[in-house]
C-alpha cells in the first residue's frame, strides 16, 4: 500500500491532451496557455473520484468472490499473489473505461496517481472475501464454542485464559448451549431468522483487531519501503505488472504495454495453452494435451 501511495504522488498535473492523448502544445503556444484552455479538476475531486472508483470495484469483488467460491464453486479468484478478481477490474478500467474517457472527455480520465489508489484499494479488497479473511475466520470463531462445549479440559483452559466474551457468538463453557454457533456451522433451521445481534460484538471486536493489524502493516511498510525500494533497489515484480498496466499513454488511448507486439504474442500464447488445457478436459480424445508440468523426481531416484 505504501508503494501505491508513492505512485499516487507522481501523477500528472496540468497535462493537456487531445482525445487521442497527443499533447496540445504547439509551436508558439506556452504550457500555461494550454493549462488555461483545459484546467484539470481540483486535486481533492480527483482523489474523491479515485476513492469512489476503488469502492465500486471493491464492491464488485466482494459480491463476485463469494458467489464464485461458494455458489458455482469455481476456481478461487481472490486468493493468489496476483488475484484474478482485482486484475479483471483493473483491465476493465485500463482497456475500457479509461480509453473511452480519454476519447470523450480527456480531463476526467483517471491518471496514474488515481489508478494507483484504485489498484491499492482493489488489492486490499481481494483479501477480505476469500481465504485471506472471511473464508476461514468466521468458521474459526463459530467452531470454538462448540469444541469447548464438548471438551471439559478445553473449557477449563479457556476459562483460565480470561478471554472476553465478546470474541465469540455464544458463551464458552462445558455443556453450554451454543445455538448460534451450531446454526452457523451446520444449517439454520427453516423459519428461523439469522441471529445478527449475537454476531455484532464479535464483529466489532475482531474488526478492531484487524484494523489495528492493517495499520501496523502499513506503518511497517512505510518504514522498510525507502530501504528496500530506493537503497537496495528491490524489483517488486508483481508491483511492476500493475505499474505497466496503469502507465499513462504518451500518445493514443492505451498504455504503452498494450501497443507492444511482444506482449500480445506472449499473451496469446498463454491463452492458447490454457484454452487447450480446458478443452482437453471436456474432450480428451479430440484435443491434444499440452504438458504444463514435469515430474523431476525420476531424475533423482
């Protein structure tokens, strides 16, 4: 996040572009005259626009990820180092929304600093609905009262630890009633309403703890980033991918990456490999199998 904050401070200011992205400065016309012709929105408006776009993209991720993971049970889209859900939203912005805005009204298109804020928000948003948080934490919280109810020694250990009751939706105790936890882990009986009030205290308590952890991590990143990025010059390859996607075009509507033939050759090659691999699962005899992994164990036996 700190690196995205650094990028957010390097956006263009006063840039004057045509619908094709070409500078309007011509011979005999000063940059000041160009800025007067097309004055960019105020800084706080651009910041607000970036935050709103980031929240919209985050909402899409928060809705799509649980549906993908638990309803259609497809491959997880927010649990990798380069999350598919966040990358899909970024590609929609840099290949669809932003080029259209540059063509229709260049001054309202998202610049690099705004896109850095959006990408940072999307990466954080991918953590919440998947394995990074909500896929495991609620079940861990709900299962504790059930285990404590069934195990006397475990109940005594929790009693001696003095944990606050607000951490769990039910009371901790041996042979204690745990209806909220049981309904959550198993299934809510027909006609019963969701006990939202029982989950209010755990949500606030664990939420405060998580916010404190995130603030600590952001503060720690601000401390180590100058050393890693500027002195040791670490490459941050995953960050480089996002930087290349949100780069502002010197001409035209798209970032320089999307005007590179080598990028499209590599992208098409990878796409063909994955299409063949998926099609081979449905038609093993008609589609050739492309090996994507090799067993190296035979070389050492």
